[in-house]
C-alpha cells in the first residue's frame, strides 16, 4: 500500500514539474486532463467505439486553433488537425512514433513501420516496382479480377441487403497476390478467409493496447492475455506470407518467373532479384515487405470500394452519372477497361476521391519530433510525439458548408475545392506517403467501372455506424442491395 502511495505521489510530482516547466510557446492543453491518467479516461470511455471519441477530440481541436497538447498516462503528445501544420510536421519529421513498435511483431521493418534509415534505403530500392510502366502491365489482372467480382456478386442480385465488404476484401486480397506477389492464391493451400479474420484480430489488439497505457510497455504487455491473442493471429498471418515467399523463392531459383507466365514483373520478383544480385534484402526483410504489401495493398482498397458502393447506392443521381460516363467511354459492350480509358473516367475518379475524403481509411498518423518545429501559432518541442489527424483535414471548414455531404462534382470544378495544397491527405503527406497510390487508383477505377455497368446499387448511408481499428471500418449498417442492369 505504501509503495502504491509513493508511486502516485511521484507521478503527481512529475506532472506538476512538467506543468511548471512547460514552454509558453507550446500549444494549449486539451481539456479534461487528469493527474497521472492524463486524457486516458476519454479513450477508455470510448473503448468500444474509439472512433466517436477521436471525432469529438478533432472537433474541439479545430476550435482551439488546430493543435493541442494531450497525454496518455504519463506520456505527452501533440494532436494536430490544421492541414498546414500537419504538412509542416509530416515533411519535417520522418521518424515514426514509438507506437508503431506495436506493429513490429507483424510487419517488422516493412515500409509502414520501419525506422527512418531502413525506410530510406528500402523505399529507394522498391520505388521501381511501382513506376507507371510496371503498373500498366497489371491492367489485365485488374480486369480479370473485376470480372470475377462481378460473377461473385451475381449470387446476391435481387436478394436484398448483403455485406458486400466480404466480397471486396477477398477480391482485393487475390489481386495483391497476383500483381504484387506473382501468386494465384487459388493454386495454393492458402486460406484467405482465415487470413482476413486473423488480420481483423491483430488490428483490434493494436488498438486495445493503445487505449490502455499500462500495456504500452513491452514488459507489462508480455504477461497479458492480449499478447497471447495477438501472437496467435500473427502466426496465421506469417504462415501465409512464408508460404508465398517459399513458393516464389523456389520458382525464382528454378528460373520459373511470374514475368514469363503473366507478362509482368511482380513486386516480389524485384525484391528477390535485389536479394540475389547484391544482397539488398535478407529472408527476414523480404518477409517483412511481403507482409506489408499484403496488408497495406488489399485492406485499404477493399474498404474504399466498400464505402464507394455504399455512397453510390445512397445517391442514385451520382450513380447514374457514373454509369453514363462508363457507357460513353467503354461503350454498350463488355470490353475490358484499357489504360487509356482510365484518364477519361473523370467523374468516376471524382466519386472515388470524394469517397476517400468522406471516409479517410487511415485516419491518423503519428510522428516523433527529432527537432523543435515552429508552426503558425506555436512551437512543438523536440522529443514529443505527434498525432496527425488526417481525417480532420477532410472535415475542415475550408471545404465549405457542404463539407459533410457527398458531392463528387466539387472535384470537377476547381473553384469549389479548397485553395490549399494540403486539403487532401488520403494517401498521407510528404516523402513517407503511400507508395501504392497510383496502383490503388488504377485498380479501384477498373473495378468500379465493371461493377457499375453490371449492377444497380441501392443502400442507406444513414444507417452506417463506424469504428476504428487502425483503419476506419464499418461497425454496422453498411449493407447494400444490387440488381442486374438490363
């Protein structure tokens, strides 16, 4: 009992010292701070739906000037919602915050979680795998996978509401295996349904650990039931990536390349070549990049497609405009979407961008400040981590009074877009932005073109409830209905 009392007294004394020695140039404290706990009660209160709590914080931070000081337990953070301030931090400080260590058991030093020196080296090596000439060779896979999705959805046509996310997830996962890894998942013993469920569990454990600061330390976390649950799910994920890696490595060493069979070079082929030619990647690093590309390449795209179908089903006028454009560009037949068609599908791209603005799939980034950073109205101190609320940029008042409305037309009329180069951040900011941006847009436009020209979608956006488990996911009310177009 005495030890506990001394601990709380020491913590209180520490926080009192911090408050007394706080620099006057730092941003104000977010309200409802508690000694020792900091703002943890806010996250615990919303633990079942962290997304609601994060949105409440974002709205108040907007009103407080776009940047505040907050704390989780004894650790201080900055929270930013202002687009210009977020851009300044994202382009000045490239170090990921220590919370990304939570993802290391799964992703290791992949591009998402890597320490800065490793990221710089690997990003430079991997950039050629995502240049436009390589991505153009994927159009055949994008079309064949889109047609497969259309066939799979046919069983739901005319039968009322269903969970279309279950279809977009598996289809996007198969596309990643084909394009990025050079593996047809149907030709292996891989269980993609098991992978999807294991990923869901893994992401949930990351968020639960974040919300409960006493598990932030690896020493306390090591004895938790949460870690045992996380370890079991990550084992399933790694079994998939190890199976893919061994299969492709065996083919590579036997000179049976995916390039010869599919007329394109997969992401994994490039890594294996770099490993064989100059030892750029060892086996562990290759697996970490494979885990990262599987995770990042399918989950984000599948979610965007799910939200976009829900939005189009709830806005029939926008859906008909997209359908008319698709018919105009592709004709009344059923031909493939070609590379030249993508630039002509301008309204469809506006639909995608508006969907990603309304539902920012990766809503929050975190960076560690390796220097003092001067913002417009305050200065952030070196050594303090930052939360960058990307989703708050897309709900900023600069978007106008219709900021919460689905208006694809705003992307076609430059005068209706905010006069700010930092207004759109769905693929992150600066040098550490998403390497797969172009891949994602090409894949999603192709898929939507096939789906929209085959099905009439209906939905009710007002029933949608959201949650947060690293990404913004549907909690309920996201079902759609489809009818075959005649």
